[in-house]
């Protein structure tokens, strides 16, 4: 009750101050940022008291106070705060790479590739095939010609298979889980999302052949090779520079962590390489070539600097969801959600059996792969801009599906971590903490 009262007071104060910002007497984006930090954190605490992940509360706060609901945070403010999302993605990517150890890659790399390949292949085939076959009962596809419907289904499947490194890292940061289910899930998410960059580029190229776009730029093979290969090269160089700093200097790590994220994102844009992969590589190289104590200190500093950024990032992601459009599409979205969840379960089951993982590990990984946010929203926006004929409708459908996935995903992932014994729930507060046996690195 106390948290609800605080939230109502903050909401009332911001509503009183909004006219000043719109009249030019204040910075609305800065006001929105401060409000989102307080509101999302408060709703996250309420979610925790209801035994739900804090991330669900952050997303719910964004939807509630976003432009499609109460409108406290305007659409213009969401655009102005987009650099916060870029910073969050950079921090998430670096932290995810830093979670990987070379000895772990050698021992578990084959298993991760088997699970990822089985899940990706099944997801693309089933999701694309079902959406194309059911085009007559999907409202946004009924009037599309066959070629357009085929392009729609291909692009839909290539984005629907995307997972969420942001939610995965957010949950691992929130719970402190480091056991087999947590680490295997993180590995699969990273492998899939790196491969998806190539698959999505290929899907866009095929879709443009099916639905030619006047004046559209076609990515050459050389551009795609540089986007991936260059990301590995630039990321390795950046990671090496970070390792040298940690080895010979190692001071002011909190500020240094923020500098890494800001500099890394700018370097990726300037060199035209894939940001996520570049910073993943930088994090991996920095972690494995730094003194262990210094690398751990940098991770802790980055997690501290990332905490408020993560809160706003998830709130912004929730704010981008069109609540009215989401509700209208529920009869279509819920079956698609169940279909996607079923393909993820089946694909990971096949991959886990192929990799000969223990049943208690392989049977729970799928629960950590449901979430979608960040990358999927970005890809949906790219499609809406590249294909004016049906792109807006596809983006609306995908955003509605993402809204369900990003709400159900953290809940399922936490259940998997609790069921595997990697985290335990404190009954009095609903908070989850890492089990002692799995919290040691």
C-alpha cells in the first residue's frame, strides 16, 4: 500500500509539472527519465511482492504510463530517450560476453550450437509455414497478394525466433543465478541472436525479391561479411584495450564501465559493424585476458552503473507497446504465442537430446527462451520502414506478440531457475536469491 501511495504522489506531481515542459520551461525528456526510474522501480517492487519478476513490473509501468495509456511519458519523450536504450543494449552485450569463459566455450560450445540450430530451424519452418498457411484468418494478411503474404510470413518468422539477451541478463543480475540452466540459457540466447543477424539480413533480401521496393538499398555480400567479421575484429581490439587498462591501471572502474558502453556503441556505428556482436566479443576478450580479480571488479562496476539504465530500458520497451492495438489482436496473438512457445520447447528438447544434456537441465532451458524485447522491437521497426505496403501491419502484430512474450518470459524463466534449485524464493518478501551451490563462479 505504501508503494502505491508513493506511486500516486509521484504521478500527480509529474502531471502538474508536464505543462511547464510542454511550454518550453523544462526538459520533458529529463522529467520523463526521472519519472520512469521512480515509477518503474516502484511497480517492480510491487511485482516482487506479488512473487513476479521485477522486470515484469518495469514493463508494466512503461505500458501504463506510456503514450497509449495514461500518456505521462509522451511518444516524443520515448524518442528522445532512445540513447538510454542504446546504452542499455551496449551494457547488456558487454556483460553477456563477460559471462563467457574460454574453458566453458570449449566444453559447452558444441551443445549450445546443437540446441540453437535445432530450435532455429524448427522455429523458422513452423512459424513461417503456419502464418503463411493461415493468412486467410489473420486480419492483417487477408488482402495481401500471395507474394506479399510469403514475404510477410518469412519476415515474421525471422523476427519471432529472436530471443532477449536483455531479459536474460536482467534476470541473472536480479537473481544472481549462475548454475547450468542459467548459463546454458544465456549461451543459447547469445548464439541464436548472433545467427539471427545473418538470417534476418537474408530474409529481408528474399522479401525484397518477392516484393520489390523502389529505391531500396540492397546489402551486398561484402557488407554482410564486414558487419559480422568486422564486429569480431573491432570487438577483439576493443576488448584487448580494456584488458590492458585493467592489467596496468584498473582505477575508476565505475566511470570506465560507462565509458566502455558509450564508446563501444559509437565505435560500432562509426565502423558499420553489428553492435551486439562487437560488444559481446569485447566483453569476452576483456574477461578472458584480464587478471581475474580486475575482470570481476569491472563486471560488478558495470552492473552497478547498469541498474538504473536497465530499469528505464524495460520501461521504455513497455511504453512502445500500443495497448489498444494489443488488445484488438489478442485472438490472433495468443495462438501465435502458444505456437512459438511450442516450437521453442520442441526445438530445445531435440537439441538437448542431441547434445546429451541431463534431463533436469535440458528440460528447463526452453523456459528461458520465451522473452522478447529490444532487438525484436528494433527489427520490427526496420521492417516497417523497409516495406511500406505491409510493414506497419507486420510491426503492429509483432509488437503485440512481443508484449505477451516479454510479460510471460521472465515469469517462466524464474520458474525454471527455482525448479532447478539455482535460486530460492524468500517467502516473506517474494525475493529470489541465488542458491549457495550455484552462486560461486
